[in-house]
């Protein structure tokens, strides 16, 4: 069984997807982390974030691995732990440029499908229901107001000691959504057969329970 969870930035997809995967005993695949790893690769090589040929050549040779960890999942690029590096503001604010490159998407989508072919998955991203796993049995599209998403990101940041103002976070989130929804290839879009869940007023547990009930109905 494949479960696709898509939605805009900071809508709570990864938090919920991780819990759903654990409860079902499925593999969790964070596709955003793969595009973030591609952006870290470009940064490390000093490549322009729009340099499609350069990034793709490096990416084809790159080993991107996820390893379970107490805090969730660690991400490795060519053996190096980049779990923290993929979340820096520079990467967050440039990942949409890298993820819009056609060659990068083709390479990542092929890797994502390869992982999904190996077993039961909960995969989160922007184009999972529309492009990566169009036959997924359950498709969820998670949304929340930009204000609420910025508040959640602010609370997460504060806990980590990052002090970006709330208004800046909201502006960054809105800009990333705008870039992700208007790009030419596989833009962020609800699949016709996806179920939309507005999480603005819901707790994490409520969203998890809603998804588990949908999964049960489709088993
Ligand atoms: O989910 P997360 O916010 O970590 O994703 C980071 C970025 O990766 C998104 O803003 C988007 O540009 C890109 N992405 C994508 N397709 C996916 C997942 C993420 O283009 N399936």
C-alpha cells in the first residue's frame, strides 16, 4: 500500500507522516529532504542554484540515505550527516529554485519510485499524489493558513534557538509556496482524488487519527 501526503510548506506533513508510518509499520519517505540534499550538494560544490547541468552531474553520482534515529530520521549525503545542514535558512530559501530544475526532478522522482517499489510507504512532498505515485491507494492534501504555519515554524525555531521574526517566517513560507505552485514541472497541486485536510484548528493527534481512519477504509 502507498500513502501520498502532499501540501504546502510547514503544513505539518512530515510530523504526521512519520507518526502514521510508525503506527502502520510502513517506511516513511521525506521527499522534501531529498530536494534539500540536492541543494546542499550544490552549495558544497559552489554551484549556482540554477546550474542544472552541474547539479545534475553531481546528483547522478550522489548517495542520499535516510537512517532512522531517536529524533526521527537522519539524512546522509555521500556518507556525511547533513540532517542539520538541510534545514538552514540558506537551504530553505533556495530549495525551490533547485527543485524546479527538470533534470533534478527526473532524478529524484526515479529514486522515490524505486524506494516505493520496495515495500509499503508513506511518502510526503508536493507532487506525490499527482506525479510520483499517481496510483497511491490513499492521497491526502494537507493545508493550513499561512499564519498558523508560520506560528508553528516559529515555535519550532524558538525551541532550537533560531530567532527569525514571525512576519519574516510567514513571508518566506508564502514565497516558497508561490514558487512551488507556479513552477512548470509538477507544481504543488491537490490531486483530483486526494482528500483535503485543513489542519489549522486540529492537533497532530487529530490529523493522525483522521488519516488512519481513511487508511482503514481503503485497506
Ligand atoms: O517538504 P519540505 O518543505 O522540506 O520541502 C522542501 C522543498 O522541496 C519544497 O519547498 C519544494 O521546493 C521541494 N519539494 C518538491 N517536491 C516534493 C517535495 C519537496 O519540489 N515532492
